[in-house]
C-alpha cells in the first residue's frame, strides 16, 4: 500500500509541475519591452490590450504583466485573486452574472479603448466564464446545464454555445479594431482552435444548421430562435497553441508508453479498456502506460458525488484481475462535482463489487473512493489541459 501511495504522489507531483502555464510560457514565448515573440512571429506594440479568460487566466496574465505594460488588463477567472488588473470572477460550468459582466466588459474595451494589439489568453472553462447573448441568464443556465449533462462531446456542446452567443465562434475578434493574437492552453482532444473556449477569436467551421440539429436531438428546439451564423474568415486574428496534454506527456513521461491524448467516449468504457491492458500485461509487456483526454459521463436518473475520473477508477476496479495501479487526475484539480482532482485504484484496494456497481449506477463514485482513501486532492491548480491516466504494472 505504501509503495502504491508513493507512486501516486510522484506521478501527481510531476504532472502538477508540467501543467502549469508558466512552465510553457518560459519555454515558448519571449517578451522584451513591448516586443512579443511567439513561434518565430514577432509583434511590436505600443498600446497592447490584455484579455485573459479561463482556468489558467491568472498565471498567464501575470506572466505577461510582469514583462510588459498594457493600456488595460481584463482577467476573467472562476476564483477571486489579488491581481493588478480588472479581475472578474465568473461562473463555471454554467454561466452566471459574472460571465455576462465579463462579456460586457470585454466588448466595451474592444469598442472604446485606444489599442494597437489585443493579446487574448484563453484556457479551459472560457466557454462558461465569458458570455454575451440575446438569451437571459435563466435561459443560458438552463441550456448549458442540459448540454453538459447530456453526454454530448465537447465539440457538440461548443457548436451550440457558439451559435447562441454574441462572442463565441470568432465573434469577439470581429469586434476588434486591431490585430488579435490568441495564445491558448488546450483542454479539448484534437486541439481544434474553434473548440477551445468555443473559439471567440478564430473562424468557425460549424454551422447554424448543425447547432439546430443538436438542439432538436435533445428536444431543445425552443432555443433555436437565438441561433446566429458565425464568421468563417478573420484576417485580423492569429492563433497560437501554447501547450496541450500531449506536450505534457512527452515532456514528463517520455519513458512511458503514451497511447493517446484524445480519449473520448464513456468513462466506464475507458476504465474497462484500461483494465484489459492491465490484465494482459504479462503478454504485452505494457508496464507503464499514459494517456489523456476527455471521457464523458451520461447522467441518467439518480446522481451523487462523482466525476469522469471516479467512474474510470471504479470501472477499472470492476474488471481488474492483475496487480496494476491506475492513477486518474483532472489537471484543473476538480473532477465532476467533487472536491477531488481524481483517484487511484488497484486490486485489493477495499471496495466490494457490490459497492462499485452501486456507485457506478448512481454516479456516486466518490462516496466509495473516499471511504477507502483512494482520492487525490490537489486544490485548484489554475490550469486545465484535460484528464490524465497512468497505468503502472
């Protein structure tokens, strides 16, 4: 047991270092006075405007604020912090009053400030944290709560979000009077710029018709009157990916077998799949396997305290026959509606089969994982690059 807990601690410690945006800003961005260099591109500015939105907004904004002056600094974050900027505490995973205030403030800055460059820093959670729409708050919360618990992929969720918004899907960049340079931390499998934070500064390839089809599929046609088309070209906007889950895996776990950073599908199916790898380790020799992504949980009926990682761990336990260890971690420090980042599991960890099955059926994974001390608590990380899974045999 002690050796397993030590292994969990080592993995989590390394992961938390590598998911920090400052780590990658130091490696990939250079700022001297008011000259910004990103991936070989150079931007010289005398009146830059800083807008940072997302779970990584605070450390990303602070990194740039330590190196250059801005005409205005707007930082939209889910947690209150002391920062020399206009800090707007907004809501996640559903938009709230702070989200609408963030959207209003950003539009006002773009339309009234005197600037020659917009530096837009975006990370996971931005879709809910910043919003402006013809819908009222009650309708926005209703729609988003249904979307995030429907079992839809993040791509499908963001398709709808973009087409009922006045900011998403490239519409923010349309409001800018100058060039917009976006630097993004990806929290979505595949790193599609139009999906990260619902792509407020990049052209959108999805259509109003696709959003309508999703709404009709969910029985939500009443929201179709708010649908609008998004821009398909934005010549004033440039996008750069700062880092993603695969960057993290390659940087810190290159001696592991890295399967993918684009995990999708049901969380339970992922747990069962990982147990099949563990059960066949004597044949395959795959003793250290790492992967990342965004498995889904479809809520039907009763639900308790749980999350995708909790369900992955319990499903893994349900089918495990070997002595392997699974570590599952959400890089933002929050799994589902729990206070935990994730969990770990191994044969003989404690839960009975009956407890596992009940918790999975009731989406109440952390009631069992807490009981047996199989939880990982990191606190809020100010990052979000998806969920990570480490299988050690």
